[in-house]
């Protein structure tokens, strides 16, 4: 399974670069079309479809365009099979800092995010 690690790392890099650059097309290549993002607000679960999230990415200024520093840190990559992996990472769009839990599946010959769960904090 370890021979898949570079491909997973490349997908994670594309994800982090896409967030920093505000590149919705790059993000769309990493996230499967049926994927969703899920988060919690005041104890309530909030699901967000991939395409709605990508619309939000397109409509906001990117951290790169604002000259903001990157805060990317991959904390864990765990492969449970040759076609599934879990990635935990930290990233930011200041003043918001995120912990992301990305569930990857290898489908259509490439690693794609099937589900993202994230938490937001006001500071790192």
C-alpha cells in the first residue's frame, strides 16, 4: 500500500494549493462530484455539497491574492486499504483556522476526496 502514498500526498498538495490559490477547478479535480463537506454550528450538523462549496471558493478572495501566509500542516495519513485513506490536516484562511478530516477513495484510477469533515477555530 505504501506505493500509493505519493499519489495521496499529491492529491493533498493539490487540495492545499487550491485552497490557498482560490482555484475551484483544482479543488474540483480532488473532490469527487458526489462528495460533500460537513461541519458543526451550535451543535447542529451542516452538510454542504461540493459544488455549493466550490461556488463559495470562486466568490471569495483567495489567501494568496491577499498576501496571507500559508498555514498548511499534514498531521496524519492513514491507509486502510489499497483504495481508501484518511488524511488529517491543518490549514487556514485567516482569521479562520481549520482542522480537516479528508476521506479519500481511489476511484476512476485516482485518489479523490469522498467526504470532508472540518472544524473551525478563530486562532491556530
